């Protein structure tokens, strides 16, 4: 595929803080990816609709509110229902280590917690994106 990797960065739920999302969006853009940022307070339905409309390869969600165990798997479920389960789904933010295995078993491909180097996220995406 000749086009850059397309990544949707979303803030699900009621989070009002998007510094981390903007930081990762800039790092991905600087790494040559196309980044679409949906802004704050997105529902899972809005995130999935935007991902399909924008024909993205990756959905990255940043969450701080503690609702990660509900909202992130819901996005995966809705993507599957729309036949878009080829999209790589990653999460990041303040997510307890104990919750990560459950998120992964629900279909989240990787979880990045505070302190993760942006290069780690970039390499994960490059190595795991499912190109159409």
C-alpha cells in the first residue's frame, strides 16, 4: 500500500484532558502517519463512525476517566459489528496494570500507559497494522 498509515486518535467518555492524545497525535504525524483527531468526549459510536468514514488503519484511544473497561471494548465490539475488525485498536492513558489483560482479551491490541516512549507506540503500530 502506498499511502501513509491512517490513525484515528479519540478521547472516549467524559475526559476533559487531551494533552496526552495531542502528544501522541503529533508523534505519529511526525513519524509519517496521517492522524485524525476527533476531540474530547466521544462516544464509542462516534469513534467507530469516524474510523469507518475516514478509512483508518488504526484507532487509538486515550482515556483517563476510569471507564476504560467499558468504553474501549465497546469500540472493538462496534467495529466488529460494522465489519471493520481489521482495524488495529490501541489504548493509552491512566489504565491500571491489572486491567490490561482483560482489555487485551476483549480485543484491544495493545495498551500504552504513562511513561511509554512514543517510539514504542510508533513501532508497535508499524509492526502490527493490518493494511487493506
